[in-house]
C-alpha cells in the first residue's frame, strides 16, 4: 500500500469520507501523518469559524464594557469575567451536559450535543470574551487627540466610531489579537478531549495523535507530527495577521508601525 | 459508610435541605472534596518547582557556554506554536517510559530483547514502575507525581519565558556598573540582576499563576482521579437500586459548581495578587510607583 493509497483512503477520514476502519496494526509514518493531518480539518474549522464570528461579538462587548451606562457595561463585564475566569475545559463539559439536558427536554436542541455546533458555540463565546478584553484595552488607549480631532471635524456617533475609533482600536489591538488567534487554534484541541463525542472516530488532530500513541505505546512519533502541523498552522496565522496588520498601519510612517511580537502561549 | 449527621440514617424519608446536606456528605462525595485538596496540592507543588525550572531555563539561556544556552533557549521556545495539551499527553507517556528504561538499564543489564517490540514497550518485570505487586496507593501516587512533573516542565517553560524577559528588562547600565566595580560574571548575576528582576517578572508570573489555576482540570486527561472525574461520576444518573439517594443526570449542575469554584478561585487570586503588586511597587521608580506616590500626597 503506497502513501498515495493511504492519502485517498484516510485523507478525509475525519469527515467520515474514505476507509471506515482506522488502521489497527503495522502503523506506518505515512498513515500517522495523513490521519493527523486529516484531523487538522476540524481544528481549522473550529478555529476559523469561532474567530470570525467571535470578532463581531468581541467588538460589541468591548464597546459595551467601555459604555458609561451600567445597563450595557455590567453584562459585558460579567460575560468577560465568566469566560476568562474559568477553565475552557470546564466550560466545554458544562456546555455539553447542559445541551444534553436541553436535548432531553426539547429534541430541537439535538445538534447542540454534537461537537460541530456545540463546541463551536463554546469556542465562539470564549474567544469573544478574551478578544473583548483585548479590544477594550485598545479602546482605552486610543489617543485622546484622535477623538478630539474627529470632534473638531464635526464627526460624532456612528460616523466617528466607524472612521476613527474602530480603525484605531483594531490597529492598537492587532498584535495581541494575533496571539489570541494562535491560542484559539491551540484551544481547539480540547474539544474532543472534553465530553463532546467523536462520532465513528471522526476527531481532530490531537484525537488521532493520542489514538496512535495509545496503540503503539510510542509517543515519539505521533506527537512530533502533531507539533509539526500546528507549527505550520501557527506560521500561517502569523503570516495572515501580519498582512492585515500591514493594511491597518499603511497610513503610518514606517518607524511607528506596531510590530507583531509573539508572546507567551497560554492555556485556558 | 457512617453518615456525618445523625438524621441521615433513613435518606428516603428526608426532604429539602436535610436531604441535600445528607446527600452532599455521603462517602462518595468526600472523594470530590478530597480531589479539591488534590488540586491545591498540585498547585502548591507545581508553582515552586515550575518557578525553579523556569529560573534554571532562563539562566541557561543567558549562559556563555553555547550548548547550555541552546538548551535554555530551546526549553523556553518549546511551548510556542504547539498546543500545551499535546505536551501534557506527550510528557506523561514519555517520562514514564524514560524512567522505566533507565531502571531497565540499571536492573537488568543481561536482558537481550529489544525494548520496543512492534507496538509494545517491554522492560523487564523488575524495572516496571510501579512494580506490578505494588499496592493501589503507590500506583496513584506515581500517577500523580508524573502529572506534577509534567505540569512543572510545561509551566517551567512558561516561567522561563517570563523570567528571561524580566532579566532583559533590568537596565543594562546596572550590569555595566557592577562590572565596573570589579564584580565577576557570577557576582553580577546573583547580586545585581536577580534581586532586581522580580519586579519586572511579577505581572507575568501572576498571569502565569492564573493560567496554572485554569490548567488544573487537565489533570483529568493525565489519568488522575480529579474533580472532573468525580463530577462526572457523581453527577451521572443514579437509580434507587444502587444508592439511597437516587437522582437523574445532574452532571450539568456539578460542572456548574466547578465553574463557580474556579471563578471564585481566580477572583480571590486576583485580589491577593493586586495587593502583592501594589506592595512591591511601593517606592519603585516605575510609572505605577509614581502614581502611588502622587495618590498618597
């Protein structure tokens, strides 16, 4: 069996396409690379969708937290506190069992108990809370002069927000937001470790890596493969966010531009 | 199992708050309270050990001897780019096999079969850790120690990251002055650099502490019977056949309780760390110290 055959058999295994049974013995490096890579589809799916949808909630929450009216501020503060103050692992478990109880009462909630939707919602809320805190910090450090200049030009309300506040906020927050995106992709590996079932062994990259490590008693092959895939993914994220960063800073003189510095990698 | 309250002898007749207080003090529930102790124990051991590893890693990264510097830099860089959870799962198996391999080499020098046979990892019976004949508690302690060591290695790498940043933040002029006074490398490091770096390291370290708290439920994945394990056990549906306290699927409520527990824990830590920080910044020549001085005046 050549590596090409393995690729066509297992390349989309994580989506349930191709060979039904996972390899059971005589594991080759090729099988491990293909299956773990196939699992990366889920990591990218969760990370990308949560990031894009979470962005909008994060901006709204950050603006809410900066609002002078406690009716907007308090809910935003609590939302951020709850999701940043508790472990994501526990959030996954709690959400999964809550969705299960909901499903018992109303069958319409059935899709929530599967990972593709239920875990996505948790990740969406979680990344929204973390990003909201970043955006809030940026909102607070917008130069006073920028806002005053906007006022002087007669801009106010929505127009001032869209043209001055939002772009400056994004520009200031972008380096930290890049790190958040990286952590989010890393956090996606928790999904199938925390209650959400991997139906008919359709799991993410870590799911397959630990499958191989369990079967072969040899962690020294699957985990480095997984690490390799994630380093590639991290580099892609850094590259993409770097391009956007360039775009956000394009009007500034070269020396003033905020550089993206990769900071500490944090668990949640 | 002897009940704690005297009125708990006949659970079927109890109601409301009495039932709940009896339910929450059954023998099985003591398991989950013990496991909170496990979490605290993990934190109490991991935090200093990780700090030590981090300090060693950060100092190694500054070494003039290249292989040591490479090792230190490699260690600080190891946790970037790869999910930490992968490290947790990796180190637990890898450390276990490493220890068994060392014992194997020492105890059974005459063993002629390869250690890796296909999909198996085989060492001689005397090298097994813990020994096959060991009692249950030895197995549990060994599993817990492996988990602690794993946590310490991963968080040591985080701490090394923070500490090497703090070492770089100490004004360079201080080190040059020390050398101008004729201090050796070693003296400069211990007498000038190390005492001054802590103020710069504290925000990073307190952040790390929060992260460490939030990482404790991952013990579950390392095979330790921790709070997550007990919450799943105790919350699952219990029928009247097996327990005097039958209930439906309460796992949701158990995890809600854990959520609240962690929120409270982080909140308390936040308050305490803020106190420590404001204590440490008093009189420091930093922006925060200046703000404190102005507020007092």
